[in-house]
């Protein structure tokens, strides 16, 4: 007796059991958002208890604003991306909340210093809440307007052009309207300032992904061998190479080393994912080393950054020297393994403690354990994004999702590596943690795109429509065919 065929364990649920639908896991997301809100609320209480020795109504205001904002974000995901990964939004909420806590904590320290020394200061935490509100508005717009991420392939070249123009705008403006701390990366207007490079990064990723989808097979075809490496034809490689060189050249001219390194890393990873050829990684790293040598010999600010990296104490008192890096290292050393406790350290003595060096303040007050836990949250966020990118059914979604997820990891590596003196310091922000509107707005657009790709990856495939049964014509309407019976002679002849 033959045994019935066992079901394929790798087959999706919606195929093996059509009556059962995949769970959306929105309840899991809501529970994790509640847990993140609990952690952030406890952090606010600890900061104010250690700083002011009492609890004020400001904690209630910040707590309610935090809950309202991410409650709306959860409802939006439930409505417009119900099958999205349930861990991405809670990770972002926790990182944003911890960043708001540290910005508020630095505000309290600056307020105390202003009271004692008569200095003026401006509170950054209320502005960060406003930036978060605007960022979540853009997040909702992405979920509502981009119903299918594949439609973005139509605008690939437009995104590339707009991205390059956005990068070039600060370089074309006078220093009074674009330069901050030696880098010309801003557009300063009377009522607000914006850093267009943060948005250009996403636009260029859209261009790279759409271009590589159309040219992926051509990248695997040998055009010419150079030093044993099979290169594609120049007309196939040209557009993406020209766009990348122009973008990184502009960033080098603007003295924005961090963004140029970030963009180069993203492009290299997306090319590797598209072609699955490790030789591109080797070639890219070779060009990177050559570019580092050229930049060091051409630009004095690169030489200064390298000198600060090698020995920050040797340039401690120099203008633009290693004072900031050294103070950050002192803070990390003070925190040790367990930290001084939230509100019990001195992160305010590090310049840019609420933006570029916010991870130094977290390492001082939460210690190595707290900083490592925070980096694990980033790792989970990027891993879930990568998982969604690999699971999505279309090549464009795979490339774009991998680029967006890797950009988070790369950005965290660059900034934390600079703070800990692993690599030379570059002026970029920590995603979702640092104070600043441009970075927060751009990163929430990035998260919206990741959730859209994740929703497409986890959404059950459309069930095939049942075929309509073929109806037989009634006997009265059936066609009558005359068939001639063969004669006996014909049968004999056959």
C-alpha cells in the first residue's frame, strides 16, 4: 500500500493550508513598543532624580509625547503595512527614546552650568520632539504614497540626478550660508537649517538599486580583462561610476569625509549583492586605500583628523585638535563596565555631547554594558532589514533593502569607531540617537521604505483564481456531425 506524500516543510503556510492566513504580528509590535516606552520612562525618571533630586511635570510631557507619536506610527503600520516586520519599529522607537533621554540629560547639565556661570544655552530636547513629529509625518507619507516599492524603479535616474544636485548645493553657496565646523554641508535659512546630503544618500541608493537591476547581467559579462579581473563594458559601467565619482568628489570638496565613506561602502555592498562576485569587493577596497592616500596628501583637514586619531593628547590644545576625541575617551574610561548611572556623569564637558559624541555620553553613564546593548539594538534592526530584503520576491527590493539596512550599520560603525578611536573621527550623526532634524527626517524615510519592503516580503502571495467549470451545451443545442460509414470494399482494400 503506497504511503501518502508528506507535505514540503519549506512550503509557505498559505500554500499548504489555504484556509489559514499568515499572522501579521502587530500585537507583538505593540507589546514591544510598550516595553520600549517603559524603558524610556524609567530612564527619564533616573535622569531627573539624579540631577534635580525631584520629579517634575516635564517627564509627563515628554512621556506622553513619546507614547502619542509612536502610537500613531503603530496604527499607521497596522493600517498600511500590516505584514511588516514586527521588530523594526520597536527598535527605532527605543533608539529614538534613549537619544531623547540623553539630549534631555545634557540640557539639564547645560542649564546648571548657565546658572552658575551666566552663560546662555538653548534647550535641545523640545526641538528633538518637534523633529521626531516631522520625521514621523514623513514616515506616514512614505507608507501611504509608496504602496509598492517596485514603482520607484521608474524614477531611478531622476533620483540619481536630484541626489547629486542636492549634494552639490552647499558647495555652490557661500560659506556664510553653508559652512558649520569647517564642513560645507548645510543650507542655512533664516528659520531653519537643513543638511541635504542626508536625503541625497537615500536618493542615490534608489538610483544604484534601479540601475543595477537593469545592468546586473551585464556586470557578469566580460568586456575586457585588466590585471586578471574581468570588467564589464565601459558603456555598462559608466553611469554608476560617474555618479559615484561625482558624489564622492563633491563630498571631499565639502570636507564631509563621513558621508563620502558611507556612500562608498553602500555602493560597494550593493554591487556585491547584485553580482555575487567577491572580486568587486577586493577592487573596491583597493580603490579605497588609494583614495585615502591621495586625500591625505591633498587635504590638510584629513591630515589633522589622522593626527588626532593617532595621538589626541599631542594635539589636545590645538585648534581643531584632539580635545574632543580625548574628552570622549576620558568619559568612556570613567564609565567603565557598569557606568556612573544616568544623570550621575559629566557628558556635558565633551563638545557636541548631544550630537556627534552622544555615544560617549551613553558609554559614560551606562558603561560598556549599556553601550554594547545599544549596539545590539542597531544590529537587530539591521538584521531584520536584511532578512526582509533577502525574502522579498523582486531583485530591486533585495538591492534597495540591503543598501538601506547596511547604511545603518555602516553609519554606526563610522561614528562609534571615531568616538572610540578605532578609526579617524568623521562628522556624521548616530542614527535616531543624535540631536538634529535632517538626520532624523532622512532616517525615518529610510525606515518607512524598509517597512514597505518587509511588508511585501511577508505578505502572502495572491491566491490563484479558481478556474470556471466548463459547462456542456444542452443536447438540443449540440452540433450534429454527419459521419459516413465506410463500405465493405473500402474496408477490404484497407
